[in-house]
C-alpha cells in the first residue's frame, strides 16, 4: 500500500495509526528483536525517512505499542478481578486468586509481555529524553491503577502494593523470555527428558511468583 503525502491532521493521524497497526501485526509474527524499521516501512508502503517523520525510531514505535497494550490490559484485568475475587474469602485465598487471575491474563497477552521484557534492554535505547519521559509518566499512571486494584482486593498488602505490582510486571517480562525455548533447547529436552524439568510455563510460574510476592508482603505487614 502506497500513501500520498499526508496534508491534513486527519491524514497524518491515519498514517501514524497505520504504522502502529502494522508494527503490532509484526509483533504477532516475530519477536521484538526482529521488528526492523526497514521491514516496517516496506509493509506500510512508506520510505523509512517518512516513517521517521511520525516516530523518531523503531524503539519509539514499540514504546507507543507498550503504552497502548498496558492501557488496554488494565480495564480487562480489573473486570476479571471484580468478578473473580470474593471479598468474603481469607487474605490467603484472595491473594492466591488475584495472583491466578493476573498471571493468566498477562500470559494470554504475549505481545505485552514481550514488550515489557524488551523495555530496559531495547525500548529505552535509541530514543530521546522526551520520549522516555512521556512513556515513563504514562507507565507510572498505569502502575498506580494496578496498585489500586491490588489494594481493593487484598488491602492487607498495604504500602508494599506498588513494589509488588512493579515486580509482578518485571517478572512477567522476564519469565516470558524463558518460556519460548529455542529449537536447540527443545531438541535437548527431547534428547534428555530429565532436562524438561527446567522448562517453564508462563502462566503457572507467574502465578506462583506473584502469590509469593503477595503473601510475603502481607506477612511483612
């Protein structure tokens, strides 16, 4: 698809949206590291220099997608928690249920987890201070919204809620990279089945880790 020069604000926004939508499709097909500006430009139908009129770098595109993914996830998980956590249960039961819901919700959003895992090592490089500041402010707002959810369903977590939420997101990103073994690793597991004990399931591992974070925060009071 080839665009004519965007002359109106509506046309520029359409162009910007097309770049983001195309990058999102690419993330469904390949890991973050393989999303190149050259391929993105080719698929959008723009010269690379024209893509850079809308986003200062490949990383800036990915930052925007991370921000949107977080914003889309929070209302969904809020609804899942409202329906799935019984306020009449014990703190242990509520904490475990919250951990299960959040873990399964994140595990079902592979693009979000991939972008979180790439944030510090990829997304925060080759971008201007302005882009980082803008994203970090939005990320803080998302973190505060997540903290409010934890405090609503497991208020016993107390002042540790923000740290628990921050570590939960980092854990989701880190675990996601370990839950997609390479072809060689899969072959090694097939060669020696005992090694498969090291294979990680994202939802189960994240649920366990988050439950430990919550119970530890409650115990420390």
